[in-house]
C-alpha cells in the first residue's frame, strides 16, 4: 500500500456520536443509558443547529442556477444534518454529498467522484469552489476538476482561480 493510499484510508468519516461512544467505551462506559444520553445530546445539537451563510452566497448560488449551472455541495461533517438544514441546502444545490453519509471526507477522491456521478458530469467540466487548500483544492484537482480558492487568509495554493468573495463567481462564469 502506497503512502498516499495509507493517508486516504485515514479520511474515513465518523459520526460525532460514534466518536464520543468509542471514547466512552474505551473508558469502560457500556450501558444502554450512556448510549441513549449520547444520542439525545447529538439530536438536541441537531435540533438547534442552523446554517451560517457567508454574505452574498445565497444570491450568488441563485444567480448561477439561473445561468443554467448545476450546483453540488460536498461537505465534511461529523454531524447528521437536520431535516430543515438539508431542505434549506436543497433550495440552492442540485446534489448534496455529506461525508458522514458517504463514508469518506474530502480530499478523498471518492467523495468528488460520487458527486460528479450524481451531477451527471465530468470532472474537467466542473469548477470546485472552496476555502480549504487541501480538502477542497488538492482534493478537487486530484480528480481533474478546475478549482477556485476563496482566499480569506492570504494563503498560497495552486488553485486555477483565486477569489476573495463567493459573489465574484457571477462575473467570472
């Protein structure tokens, strides 16, 4: 197994409640009561969680959809998304791929490939936009996608395009 393959294996996604339960089991807490409490705590967290949008993102996504672009969301998350949060994302994205559902996190190639399949498009026809130089830029480039880096912290990347705000995309595309 190559160094890269070993590194990619570590990108298996785990749910936060599974991580907490593994730690508790390692400390000797095995009761059904503990399992129930952890599940209830996670569910409470989900019920109170709201998406926090950066300025102009919703209007940018709406504009790009009107221009005929298919939009996909790939998100690394240890949390189940609540029904309401998923419904809100579905207003803006044609496809939503969440690492906890898929089983692997970005930059693992499989999360990009499954999204491309669901969008019914090829990697070289896509622009992946993100703000993480490894998870987003290296991950997308590794499967042949073009990349746009949202550079909020003056980080160097090998992205194809660099922007400061998402709304800059409407002028570029």
